[in-house]
């Protein structure tokens, strides 16, 4: 027995001496001890936690080379590989995790709406519940700072830029014809249903090197990666009907939306300043197919719409009015695939095809044009570590445009051009700490049409000034080829160019968000011509130039008043250009000096209702009055509009919705049309250009049939 006890004692003594002690202290970059950090040897149960002074100590029977792991919430995990005999009295310095929710973000010039964004200026439902938007995501974005109110147009005009300077992408692939066609003095709408998108990024300037051919801004729309359940959405409206269905399987899903809009019944009930022969009618359909693979996601998006109308509009130079007829067919197909290669590498590939055909009759002219466009893109991402990410890729744009033109003076004039552009880009995200980050990149483009290569550097930097605030700066150069209205007549030109400088301050805390942003844009190589409109006989050059500068403010508060959410946007813009047929520099007629927007939404629980309002103010826009001396020498009256809406939840899946645009009936003026020749007193008579209707009324019933019997379309209204 004594012998066995001796053997046991010797064994225990050997084991104690065989143990190796690991010890040290854990601190952060400010030399402050980190209490409660976890320390352990990878692949073992040997470990400990730090005490109040940051000290730790534990023993292990492991020998040789091992991996020591130190982790703590909001800090990057620390690893040390080496012989355990040297892991004594070590000092471990933890660095702050740059991926935490309170880390700095590169936000200059960018507004985001989507669950994947750290700071959402808009929520996904805001895009279509704004009273003035009538379910159009473009209309909702016009309540953000930096946009200009051009009521008769409806497209996005950003920071002194023309609407053609904003490009729209779906799942990072270009949309070449994003707007529904319309006639003069009638606003257009975005073609695509907001029901299929869950993320929106709207960059008003200084955007990533990944995107090109946009002088002012880009709008990025992301389709839903995976629907939460199978459902059917039915909508019956005063202007038409919608039907949507989503089917879901184990690794794939399919969503389909269809809509039909016909304004004939509406025009029969409410007066209209246009003389409609055939009121506006459009039929459209969209579908998204998604397929998960072992390492990625494939998406196929398709959209088709057919639009037609015929009318006669008043014209001061034509007693019989101006005749206008349009038939439009638009097809857009977009496919993409994104996948992880390994833990650090991922890739994305995609392409789109657009075919847009317009047949127009304008007074005595007949126009038939077709645009076929392709965009392909391939990009890679390498997450080298949490603090450095590298992106690079290439893309190709190809557009073929043809047009046949006939009138009383021209017989079968055929116009065409091919606009092909190849581009490469590279960009990196560099996080010095969770308080300081950079994005730097460069983009190169070769235009086959102009035989010219351009280089566009981009830079963004952001610094966190406190836990809830930060400042950002962005710079970039941007190029864009002229529009088809010019290129179909002349291709002996070069790309237009602008430079952006943006300074941003942002505060985000306690359900309140404030942004202030100052910017300066310098334009060069703008296209000029010497006739009233671009035509066959115009002389063209790239001698145009201009600038735009201003400051934007945004405030959103969903905390101060229970169940009430509101935001306020204000923009001050100073801009001048010498381009197109301008004889001298002037403020373009699509730019307002002052723009104000106030949007509010209130949930009334007892009424099971959401009520909302949207107020827009815009100072007058310039025009040339031939009865005065000078160019762009007069301004219209200010624009005012107050819109209201009401969504009533009849049952968990049935909603009654109503809205009125310009409920107070402000008599807005879009501009003036002057006679071509003066009267007997030498004065040019004019006609006031007013909206087709001063107000617009909308009523709809929406019904969702879903698996959970609770989902409804309130978020989509």
C-alpha cells in the first residue's frame, strides 16, 4: 500500500511539474486594462478570463507550438502562435473591431434604405408610403436633399445636374431606360415595381469607382435575396389593377408581378387640361427567379411593359393644338451570380439586355427609334482582413441606336450610332481604426466611339468625432458620353466631365438622424450646339462648362412623438452653365435655388390606420422672357404642394388606401410658351404651362394572401 501511495505521489508531482503556466495582461490601444476578456489555447479546454486589472493566468499540459486566442466584444480577436514556454508575462493589445455597429461609415453623398445598412436615412417602406410618391420610388427620393423639383418631368435631377446625369442600377447592373415614356408637361414614373426591392442606395455624388457614365448620381436597387414566405398580393385601384405571387422552394423562389394602368375612367371623372384621344394606358410584368447554390446566389430578373396614348395639347403657335401619339415597348432582362470562393475571396458576375422601341407622331413628324443595349460586369472582392478590403473588376457597355425620321420636309432620314465603352476599376476600403476609414479607387474607361481613354480617381475619408457623430469627405472625377439626342446627329465629340468635392457631417442617435453636406461640382466638356434644338444642321462642340455648389440639410426624428415619424430636407443650390444652345452662362431652367420637403407619418392604433403628409416647396425656375432684355432673365412663381394619404387596415391582410396630391389646390406653373412672332405692339404673347391636373386622387384596395395570415401590403403602399 505504501508503495502504491508513493507511486501516486510521484505521478502527481510529475504532472504538476509537466504543467506550463501561461500568463499576462490584456489592454486596449489606450493602455486601459480589458476586464472579462476570454483567453484560451485553440483546440483545448485550457483557458481563463482577465480580472479587473486585465491580468490572466492558467496552466496547460500542452507542449510545443500552440495558438493562443484572446477575444472580447467590440475588439478584434487576437491570436498568437508560438511555443507555450514563451507565453509568460505577455502583453496583449486588443484593437477595436472596425465592423461594430458604432464604427465609422463612408457616408459622404450617400443615402441608404435597407436592412443591411448601418445607417438608414430611409427605411424600405418609406420609399412607397410617402404621400406624394404614389408608390414610385423615384417620387420618394425626391423628398431627399440634393434633389430638385421639376414637377412636369418626374425624373431625378440632382445637385444642378440634368436628369440624364443620374444612372439607375438593379443588382449592380445598369438600367438603360428606367422611366415610363410620357408627353410634354406630364411627369414620368419609374418603370419598376418597388415590391421586389429591399435595398436602395442613392448617391448624390462622390460615389464608388465601380460605377461610371453618370455625371451627377447613381441609384442602386437591390432585389430581395430570399422572400420570407409564399404569398399572393392583389390590388384594385382607381387607375388600374395589380397582381403578384411568390412561390418558394427549398433552394429557389419565384416572384411575379403584373399591373395594368388605364387613365380613361379617371379622366372621365376629373377634368384634364389635355385633350385625350386615347388616354394613357400601360401593361407591365416583372419576375425574379432566385436559386441558391452551395456557395452563392443566382438571380434572373425580367421586366416588360407596353405603353401607349394619343392626345392634343394646346399650342400658342398652332390654333389646332399640338398632336402627340406614342407607342412604347420596353424589355429589360438582368441576370447575376455572386459567390464565395473561400473565406477571403468572393466574386460577382452579371449582365443586362435592354430593348426599347418608340413610335412617335409629333404634329407632322413621324419618329421610330430602337435602342438595344447590353451591360456586362465581373468583379472580385478580397477581404484581406477586417481593416483592408480590395475590390477590382471590369465591365462593358454596348448600345446600338437607330432612328427613322419623316416629316413634310424630310423623307426617311435614318440616324444611327454605336456607343461601346470598356471599363476597369479597382478600389480598397482601409480602416485605420473604428474611428477612421478611407475608400480610395480609380476607374479607367475607353470609348470606342470617341477613340478616347479617361481616368477617374475617387477618394472618400470618414472620421468619427464622437460615439454618435462623424465627418466625411469625398472627391471624384466622373465622365459620361453625351445622350442619344446628340449622338444620333454627331459622333465627333468626347465625353462630358465633372469633378465632385463633398464635405459631410452626420449625427445618428436615439432614433434621430441629422446630416449636413456641402458640395462643389465643376463641369467641363459639355456639349454645345447653335440651334434651338439639336438637329441635322446643328454645329456641335465640347466647349460647354459650368458649376454647381450648395449645402443640403436632412433631419429625421421618430422618437419625440409617439407613433409619429417625420423628416425635413432642405437644399440651397447655386449653379450656372454654358451648354446646349446657351449664348452665355445662366442658371439652367431645371434648377431651383431653394428646395424644401417635409414628410410625416402617424400610426393611429384605435383607427388601425396610418396617416401621412408630404409638403414640397421649390423656388421659381428660370426662363427666357423675349419681352425683356437678356437670357434666362425671368423666373416662374414658387412651387407648392401638400399631399396626404390614409391607409386603413380592414383586417390583418386587407387594406383600404387613399391619397390626394396637392390637396390644397395650389395653382402651380411649370413655365411659359411664347409666340414665335410678336403682335402689333411688338410684344410676344405667351401661354402658361400648367399641370394637366391641379390635383390627383387615388383610391385602392389591397389584399394579401399568405401562409402566416398576417402579412399585408402596408409596407408597400
